C-alpha cells in the first residue's frame, strides 16, 4: 500500500465497518470496494486475492497494514469473535501508523 495517511484512513474505515458488526472479511471487502470507487482499486487487487485464498489477517499483512508480530496478535483477537475488540484493535493499528508518521 502507499502513504501512511492512506493506511490510517483505510484502517479507520475498516474499524468502522467492523464496529457495525460486519464480519471481518465482509468489512474488508466493503473497504476495498470503497477504495475502488475512489480510483485506488489497483492497490488492492492482490489484497482481494489473498483475502479469498488466505483470509483476513493475511490480506491485511499483504496490504502492509501490519507486521508479523501484529498479525499473530490480531489473529487471536479475530478468534475471540468480538467485533468491539477487533474494531478497537484495528483502530489502534491506525493510531500506531499515525504516530509513526509524525516527526
């Protein structure tokens, strides 16, 4: 994926969709579709393919939204099946990316 601002915006949108009680895969598809309407679908072709074959965590990893350690932790959060917890975790990832971009 591209600039940090795009990652932050995307992750916040994903957290919002999850908070609306969409399952993680559906929430990610919704966000990818919205990116497509904004003309940025090309960046997400690979993410969509990985989502279909390997799932939610792998798709976020391929998109550059999280590293190996965060992927392992987020997998445990997804397994708990609590939309509020997952939305907060995704929002915290956005906060992390935002803080890393500040000088």
